[in-house]
């Protein structure tokens, strides 16, 4: 894994990315250049696996496995309960992915938090 602190990294957009949830079979096709994603974690398991193709024209893909702890959280009488997550680690294959950086391990629905994970290609 690269030491990101010692490297200047330019942001770039993926040309036509696809994310597929391996365990549920859901495929997210963005159809446009993008640099950020929102993915769901499985509330009934301690891990979620996704396959990513940085460009749908390229056959090779990588698998990212997110490992986490789940915590049931009461929001309000109107909203009920939801799960909050603590990301423990991420494992990846390295066909297209260079490295993965876990920046913020608390996934709690707060839209003002920084990105949780950065994936470098």
C-alpha cells in the first residue's frame, strides 16, 4: 500500500464505473464519469462484498470486502431504528485497484462527515 501522506494524488473521475453487490446481486451502473459513490452495507451480516469495474468497457474488476460491526440505533418514534456501522477493515484484490484508505470508520448517516473510504486506481 502506498503511503498517501508522502504522495501528491490528483483526483480523477472513473470513465464509466460499475459496482456490483456480490452477495445480493445488485448492480449499480453510473453511466457517466464520476468520482464518488454511496454503497449500502448489509444489516444482517458483518461484511459486504462489492465488485468494481472502473470502466464498463474493460472486463477486469476488483473485489472489495468491507468488514464492520453493526449497532442498532434508535432515531425517534417517527423514524424508528436503524443500524450504525463501525468499519474495521477493507480487503481488496489489486487488478485495477492500487490501494484503499479507510478515512472515517463511523458510518452513522451523518451527511456532514468526511468520506469513509478512498479507493486509488
